């Protein structure tokens, strides 16, 4: 099973700044890299994933979107979600 976690952010976004250390903690605990993507510099992703807000975290399994979180996601919730796909 191929697991990919994308986190879309934009510079200056307070929620995005809060999300960054949470992502780092989850990566450290679970060993799952979280791809941080600047939504402003990558407008193609905004259209592809129909982004409405930042931060937005999308969990992709075998090429299909399985989970989406808009806004800050706390460590416990993110860990619980990702463990389902390990």
C-alpha cells in the first residue's frame, strides 16, 4: 500500500505555522514523511485537489484520496488517522 500525506500551506498563514511542528512530530513518531506544499507556488495542486483553505492535509492511499482535513489537525487525530493505513 502506497501512502502519501500532503500538507498544503501558504506563507503567513497562522494555522499553517501551527501545523508545521505538529507535522514534524507525527513524522518523527510514525516515520511517515509529510510533503509540505506551498499552495501559492503550486496553483495546479489548488485546482487538482479543489483546495478551499490552508492548512489542508490530504491522505492518499494507492493514488486515491482517503482523508482530508481543512484547518489545524492535532497530533492525536493525525496519528489515529494515519495508523489506519500503515
